[in-house]
């Protein structure tokens, strides 16, 4: 312990003595003419330096010890490991070998970088090195680095140096040598930012980054110079220039202390370096040859490949057999040898050795077409390394003439000058593209445009750019985009009467009277200061105002030969000098030219007054229109006139054009037409509005058809007006309409709109429904499966019937059979959204007679099997909201599509007040059969012969005719079979007279008497005020049998 104390005293005395002498860093090749202001290394840099390299604190007892150099000038690692032992060693002082005694010190234990870990010395490339682990740094207190500065650094940065951002945020870098200060001072830092070695300084925060990624755990040599007079900072990586920029000039006056291993010395905002630092030498001058000497020495000592020059990174394009620019690389070691390689990818590894190419210079071969990259492997006595990869050298086709960059403005359908490109090489092909922007990417291929010349079309208005992709022998080149090809309409020359416009000082430019409304697109005005602007599209003056206009000094007679610019340029940025000058104004979007003479201009912010006279258009003739009358309501959209861009007004002058949605009233309206943005005089038209009522339209239901239905006839909606109906289809790819005939065109859906003409006291009205056309895949007579071939066959081999077969032989209905509607007064269909939406309690009658009703007590909807109502047999039922009035007939047909497995007696349907009331009828499920009961004066009751409680769908049809005898009054049909019935003994009585008006109950007795609730599904209910024939019953059966699998 005493021995250490003596040594410490000796070193302190010696360091103090050395602090006032300048040491020549001759061990790294320098002379006394290049003094250093700070030299930090773990090797001896000067033969005259007799101090230590570092002071180390060992972790076992926090004792510190100066560590010097071995005989060969390297760090005395034996003494270091002997002192530290098996623990860790931390650097508390890194001594300055320059002789200026500007030592790098860290007294805080947690911030001291490490040199020994668990008894093992930290090394980089085999040599002792100090490691900084993200929270360690040393402090150098000096202002010696504030002026011109050269720094030479040897380090190995880890991938943990990840700070990134914009150039102005350089102070967030992982600092290696820095004194960043807050508050806009002239500060600086050098470190790693955006993965590159970077220099930054203030007070106008900016930075310059190198081109080489350095946070890759590789040993590197980075140097920099800073010229305080010019602000230029130049970066070097392994001896080669790596980036430069002119940043802030002057002395870094705010800097009082500098951190090694961080961006700044004070806490709060500190960002630390992660990696090894082996040597840092600093000079208060901008060095060139001396810097190169140090870099060479660093390379030799630390085993770093130091190249004074690298192959050019510029890309080259050379024709086959042409002469490219040569490539060169130069090592700092004059004994270095070179070997060049080529590569097909942008990489300096994995390339192909170029035999015989062993000089520092190389001329790429152009004997074979293709694209290659090049690099050199440089070998010295101590190191073998690869240069950077060169830019690409492409050998092959070459574009020697680009498409013309001149803009063309061409009137629509007039010739356009052709575009031409010239390329040299062999096997060349061309493909032209067009683009809406001036870019040679993202364009649209022009079919057939495959030669070196292309003439753009002039049929479509607008501005287009063109470019061509040139290909040949594995090379693809793209030309520059052409100039703008603008296709425009024929210019409109406004040489009509002259008007004068004035805006007085401080007038409100938002008011119409202070705006020159030239067209709807161009309305010129001015605020209380600044220049003219187009208030139609702008809120105020901007550099290119007024928008959508361009101006030229000259007269309208010479408009085609003038040079047009924005207003501010046209008046030479001095509006007062434009007074009494004449300009031609081009309204760009409308291609209108007019002449304008400036009469006055209030300069500066003195009110914004100005005035001018300008030419106007020559108005077109007035439109043709007659006096008109309409049923109420009617709008401006209903008015008719012949002309272009028709507008309607309420007055003969002034006011704005009426929106088309404006309701009409009896009176005089005025109509104009506008041609080339020029509006005609107004023509008066007398309009008469006739009061009328809107008709009540109904019973125009949605229809579903197949492609094979070919056509069908529309049944008009029910209406209280006698006006004629016309019909339209919204989707002509699905169906077209002629008169009342709908012709099916293809699958899909279309809206069929019925429009009824006004008639008498009724206005016109519309009603719409949806037609859905489905495809049916059937087998044709040729054995093919088709959805459009009318030569399909049915199961019997017949062609073109209402049924066909699919490829599995299953019977398919090919044509839609609509149920008969004649006499239909009630139609409930659970599977039709117009009848039941799928939720709620309303079941709507779609017959058009409004016999709607309500489902009670939780009747549910089953969407399978095309939709049905499910009655639970406990308390579910349906009842009409109003009476079903059958008092005008003694004949009925009732049809139900139902399914049940229940054997219990249940009331399926009843039209009654109670079962014993006169003039009632009902349908029951009893003894597994269906029973029909008609009760007027007497009971007339029949049962079906066939049972239907088999849990399958059935169509139950019954007819009642009280004009016939007792035995013939009722018939029962099950599905499509012939009528069959069995008389209930003693209840075969004769009834006569019309039916009456009662509510209709389904799944329940009237008033829920006797609890005879039906248990099963009911899909449809149809009631007719007439007796359907057996053929009609069969027709309805055929219409639904496939839908329900009957």
C-alpha cells in the first residue's frame, strides 16, 4: 500500500511538471510543427512523453492506480491486470499526452468507463481499448477545441447507437466528443446519428452526416476538420472523404467543457456512446497531409483498412464498346497490393475476381452488355480489406435523344407534333406511356405505340405527358417525360362591348358589387392591400393570383403570339406601373381571351381600390321556349327550353339563376342560354300551376323472374286516378320495357318505376318495385349445362318447357309461374319482404286491398324454406287489423301453404265472431285431416280424404259456392291432386246468400275460444272472391311447388 502511495505521489508530481511542455507526437509520424491540443491513447504517442496512459480504479476496494506503457510503447497490460486482479477496472483519468495537461477525468463512479471486466482487459482488434456502455463519459475542461479543429478517432461502435432524426436535432446523437449546450449557443458535438458518423453545431442547429454506416461493431478510423471562418466541416472514414457541409462559423464560445463518450457534459439531455474508444487526437488547426499521416498510422497500428481514395459511386451508362470513366482506389500504405472484382449486385463481397486487374486503377470492360459493380480488395502487411463498391456501370443501349421537353397547346382534333426518341445499341424495342403528371413512372401503357416515334392524339381535352421505355439485351431504360401536351377547345375571343369595373378603397370585397364576375369560375376583386385574386376559388391574394388566369402585356388582336404569365409577373411586380397599360387576360379553364386596360390602382395598404375597362362577350341568341302549365307541385327542373346551358330567372334583369329544385308558382319566368361562358338576353315565359292532389298508388309488388321467362306483362298499380301509366327500368342490362311488356335481358335486379300521368284533379305520381332475374342452370339438348340456352330439356326430353333438369337429373322450374291475381283480395306471404320484413308483428297483405294484420303472443319467423310463420300450438295466432269484408260475394277460394306434424284438433283459419255465429267459415285440422266448415243458415262440413300432418309442405285449397246445392257447395284440393272430400254425416246442409264482414283469425278460433291453437308453419294465405277452376288451382300449385318442395 505504501508502494502505491509513493508511486501516486511521483505521478502527480510528474504530471504537474509535464503540464507546461509541448510534446511532439512523433510516434504517429508528426513533427513539432503540428502540435496537438489533446492526445488520448492507450499507446505512447510521443517519445518525449514520460507520463502514464490512464488512471484506473479497481472494483475490489476502489483504489486507483496510474497505468503506464510497456517497453514497446503499448499499454502496460501486465501491470494493469496485476493491479485490478479478478475484478473490474474503471478509467478515472485518461491522460493528455500532448503536454497541455488537458486530461479527461471522471470522478463519479457510475460514469467511469471500463477497461477490465472480471480480470480480462477490454480489447478491440486485439489491442487494449476503453469501453463505454451507454452511461459512461470522461470530461475534458478546456476551450482549446472552440476554433479550427481536426480530430482523429479510433473506435468500435456497437449497434446500440440508434439515435436518429433531422439534421437540426443533431444534439440528440450518441455523442463521442461533444459539448452540446442549450439556448442557441455556438456549441458542437461529434458522434453517431442516423447510423452514420455525424458532426453538428449551433447556434443555427444543423449537422452533416457521413455516408458510411459505423454502428456495426467494426473497428474504424474517423477523422474530421472544422474551419471556423467558413463553417465547413469535412468528415473522413478510414482515410476517405465521407461527407462535408458548411455549417455555423465562428468560435465555439459557449463551450467550456467537452465529454468523451457523450454529447454533452451536464446531466439532462445527455446521450451516451456505446462501444470502444482506443485513441482520440485533436488539433486546433485544419490539417490535410498531417491528418493523412495519422490515418495511415492508425491503419497500420490498429489493423484498419485506410484508403485515401475509393472507387467513384457515380453510376455510368456506356454503349457497347464505349469508353467509361475509370475507377481507382488508393491505400495509405505504399506497399499495398490490389485485386479488382466485379459484382452483379451492389455489394463489396461475393464478387468475381478479375484476372490480371491488380493495380490501383481499373477501366471497366464494355465488351458485354449488362450492369456490373466493382470493388478492390486491398492487402497491406497488417490488413486485408475491401474498398467501397463503385456505382453501377451499365453497358448496352443508350438513349441519345430524349422526347421533346417543349410544351404544346393544341386545339382539339388538330395535329400534334410527334415525339421522337433515339437510342443506340442492338435489339432495341420501344413502348410509349402516357401520364397525367410530369413523371416517367406510374403511367398508362399505350397499346400499339412501339416505335421510336409517337404522335399524341388530340381527341380528349386535358394535359398529358409522355415517356417511352426502351429495352434491349437485358437492359431497360426510361426516357425523361415529354413536355406538356395540352389539348384545349377552340379559343373564345371576347371582343364584344367594353365595360368598366371599379372597386373603391376599403369596399368590402366579399360583397358581389365589389367583384368583377367575369364568369362563374373567375371573379376578380382585391382586399384593402396586396394584389388581385379570384374570389371564386381563392380567399385572398397569393403569389400566382388570380387563380385560373394568365396575363400578357399586349392587345387582343395579337393574343396568339403573346407570352402569358401570372398577374404579378405580367405587371413586373409593380401594379402602379400597370395603369394605362393594356393586357390580354386568358381565363384558362374556359379558354377565353379578353382585353383589359388598367385605369387606376391604390398602392400599398391604402384601401385596395382599383379599376379597369375590359371587353365582354358577344351574347348568343335567346333560347326557344313556350308558355307552360303544370299540375302542382312542379319545380324549375320541369321547365322546358331549347338551348345550351339553360338558366331560369324570376326577373328580366339582375338576381341569380334559380336552382332546379325551386318550386314553381303561376307567373312569368325568364330563360337564358350560355354559350362559351357568354349568356344571352332573357326571354319571358308564362307559367301556370294547376292545383291537384297526389294519387294513391299501391299493389305494385316486387317480382322474381328467371332468364327463361323471356318477358311478361306489367299489371298496373292500383290508383284512385285515371291517368295513364308509363314504365321504366333502371338497369337495362337486366330488363327493358316497351309499353307494358317487360323484356328480360340478363340476371340481376332492376327498379321498375310506374309513372302515372296527371289526370283531372290528380297530379302525376310514381310507384316503384324491384324485379329480380335469376339464372337457372339446366341441361340442353346437346348435353351442355347452360343458363341462357333455350334448347333445354325437361325430364321427358321435351325442349323449352316450364321445367328442366340440372346436371344431376333433378327437376328445375325454368319459368316463373305467378299466382293468379284475378279476384285476389288477401295475400299474406311470409317469404316476401313486402309482406313480412323478417321481424316485427305486422303481416302485410300484398294483394293491394290492405287486409293487413298482427301476429300475437310471440309468433316466430323461420327464414328457411323461403320463409314461414311458426305457430306454437299454445297461444300464437294472427288476426286482421280490420274486418275482411266478403259481403259482396257468395263464392270464395282459400289457399294455404302449410306444414304440420300435429295430430291435435286445431283451428287453422276462421272468419267469424264466434264459432256459433251465422255467416262464418273456418278450416280445421281434425283427425289428421283438413275440415272445411261453412255456416250460414246451416252447417255444410266436409273433410279431406288425404292426411297432411306428415311434417311436409302442402298446398291446401278449398272453394265455397253457396249458389250450388249442399253436396257441391265445397271442394277440397290437396297439393295438385284432383278435388276429394268426405261429407261429415248430419252436417251436409244447404247454405245460401253472400258471406259477411268479420275479422280473419289464423291459428285460432275467433276470440281464442276453446284454445284450438294450430301447431305448425304457415307460409302463405290467399283468399279470392271467386271460385278458382281446377286448372287455376293446378296453376297456383305449379307456381309454388318447387319453392316449397311440394
